[in-house]
């Protein structure tokens, strides 16, 4: 080979390496901006006032029609540090009451804006599982991610509307703070080191949401009077909606039931 | 069985220029045992790397180490648990393969007199560098399906190059005079062999896109019968007409055997991963074993198709008349 060929090959190699380094730097920079706590972000539009004397509430229970499937067993043997409960949380229904259903006001709030809570919500990695399994936050609200396990995890949300990121967190490391800028329901989060670790973050623009507890119950308070569409979303069973009309100081019950597909 | 018909597939006049050229090509370099053994070792190590890569994808461990080329910010061995053991092992083997490839490229350049073999060594080096870059991009860009699929396809291309170097540095390839039979059939065996490589590549990309969540499973499944038909056609043509040529016969038999194995493994992978494992909470052992075996045998199948094509090119040249374009066959008027 002559000198020109060698120079061409070496230039291509240098270009490839340069591109890689560039990608790495860009990734780092974007990651930093994604981690920026909401408090330091530009101020959002002022919240639309709500008259506290007229606010209403919705409560209810979400049920599962039919017998609950047996929870799948998780094999945690690939990491001796993982000693959590070894059953999956895909469908948890105790006595027909369905837990981990995200309930939120999908329609009816119009152009109202709401203050983002200053307090962060916490995701805890404990027993090589995420706690909670289903989480609701407002857009821009801080999420604090802790690792209470004696092993390294990586936190890897795979959103459709927000920016994807992937960070590792060793034992006793400082909490990671993140927020999501856009609305997205059932945003999956996983750990590539422990493939059974999965959870869902629900990012909405209003504070009117709840996640059903082990008894299948939820409560959404502080709603201004109006006509609303409530959505009930379960990670495996999908979404249902129901209409509800709330008068001033109303307190209504809206139940839902999912059928096994 | 395929019939030769009024075959012109006979041992042609040994004085012909074409035969001389092919014979000389076959004997252009002396056999170097150490070089060959090193090439075989490199090809075997590359096969291990493909298995390690398949284990990473099958265990969804591709992003268990979020940085690259470092692992958790350093080049030291991290605690090997969970997905990290798959990803880090893959990186470690890949690093070793780069060293092996640099060595084989330099050695081939210095020791092998065949020009095409020297360039093949350099092509191996270029491919392995491209593969490393794609591996890095896969991590840094969070596994976009097209990058991960390109990583899978280039990886198997590199494996094919490593296998070709290993086979054609062997004593059999370097010291045996090629048995030559002219091919007068349409489509020619070399066309079928190249078509086999093409359909296998398409299948590889479709499979990789499915594995990396860039596409549904059905395009890969739909292309499987096409692959089966083309490969069977190629192998049967080779076996029925050119079974006297050992290099062609062995490659064709291996191609058929691997094809049958691969179809069975594909069915098994579909059942364990798509039909039964759709709701699995984590990658289960049967789905990991079947998919990794499917990837590994797929790589062997592609490499065998490449070897068959090269053997056909060496031993079964298309007869001159067939290669003359139609318009040039018209008689020239004075």
C-alpha cells in the first residue's frame, strides 16, 4: 500500500473515534440537562386559581373481574445481593381489588395550569425491586431515585415522548434527581442489570391523579366543579375511561373493573 | 435430482488460459501452519464473541454498563453480577478480538503472497474497527434499533471474513490444485451462491431488527421460507452436478445441515420467545438458549454460504459463452 492509502485509512479511523467522542460528550451534556431539578428550570405559567370552597373529590375502587392470575416467580439468583420478594407485580389483585392502577383526569381541565409541587417524589430500589411499582408525577416535578440495595443498579427509562437516559447507581450512592418534561402515561423504567426490575412512571400536567393501593381504592381531591373524563390505566390490562360530572363540593364515587384479556 | 443434460460441465482442456489462471491462483502461496492455526483461532474466538453478543441481547443486558469504552468510568473489571457479566464479557472478548485481528492482518500482509488475501486481512481490520465503533454507538445512543442491527450484521460480516481467512490459509486450499468444471446452467451456481448470501443477509437484518425492537417478528418469519428455498436450491444444484469437487460438496452438505438446524432453532426461538414468553417477567433460560443458538447457527450458516460461493468461484467457473453479453454475441459484419 502506498502512503496515500495509509493516510486515508488512518484519517477514517480518526474520524470514527472523533464521532464517538463527540457522541459521548453530547450524551453527557444532555444527561446533565435532564437531571436539572425543576426548581432551577425557567418559571412556568402561573397556576390557574381554584376556589377552595367549591372543590370536589372523586373516590372509588378498581376491581379485577375473574380470578387473579398467579404471580410469576422471579429468579434473582444471578445476583446474590438480591434478596427481595421473588414474585412479579404485573397484576396484583387481592380479593378482586386491583392495585397499581393509575387513575387521572384525562379530559375536562381545559387550559388550566397548575403549580408543580416543590417536593420530590421518591423511587426506592430495595430488594432488587422498585418501590413503588407505579408512580404518578407532574411534568417537571423532581423524582429522587435512591438505591438501598448492596448492589449496583442502572436506572433506564424507555419513554416514548420524553428523552431516554440510562445511569448506574452503586450502593450508598447519592440519590439521582430527574424530571420529565412531557406528559406520558405508563412510561416504563427498567434495570438492565436485573432484567426483572420494572416500574412505570406516569407524567401528567395536573395534580389530579392517584394510584390504587392494595385494597384497589383511590381518591382524587381538590377538583374544581366540571365535567371530566377519568382514565384508569393498568400496565397489562390497558386503559378504561369514565365520564363524571362534579358540582361544587361534590364527592362522587367512580368504580372501575378490568377484565383479564 | 438436477440433471446435467448436455452438460458442458466436463473437465476442460487443461491448456486453456482460464484453467491455468485458476490453477495458479490456487497454488500461489506456500502453506504456513502457524499462520493458519492463528487464523483458525481468530475465527473460533470470533464465534465465541458472537455467542457473547447474543447472550447480551437475549438477557437484555446491553445497557447494563451505561458508559463506553470505559465500564463504570474505569477500565478495571467491575463486579460481575446480573447483566454486567454478559456485557463486560462481551467487551473483554471484543477487545481481545481486536488484538487478534491486528495480528492476523499484519501477519497475512507479511506472510501471504496472495494479494486478495492481504487485502482480506486489512478488510478484517477495517470491519472490526467499524464493529467496535457501532458497539460504542449502541451504548452511547441507548440502543437505537438500526445501530444495534448494524452491529449484529457487521459482526457476522467480520466472522465471515475471519472464517474465509482461516479456510484459505489451510493446507487443503493452498496445496491442492483446484478441480475445475465449467458451469453452463442458468442460473449459474455462482449466481445461486451469491443469492444465498443475499437472502441470508436480509434475514440477518430482519432478525436483528426484531431482536432490537425495531420491527415485528413476522418479516423475519416470512423471509425464512425464501431463505430455505434459495439455500436448498443452491445446495442441491451443487451436490447434483458438482459432487465430485470435494470443496464444493463439503460446503453444500454443511449448508444443508446448518439450514435444517437453523429452521428448527428458529421455530424453537419463536415458540419460547414470541408464543410462550410474551409475558415473561425476565428472560428465561429456554428462550435465552434457543435464541443464542439461533444466532450462532445463523452466523455459521452465513459463513458457510460465503465459503461455498468462494469454492464455486474457484472450482466451477461460468463458461465463457454464458458470460458474453447478448449484444456482443452478434456476428460482426466485415
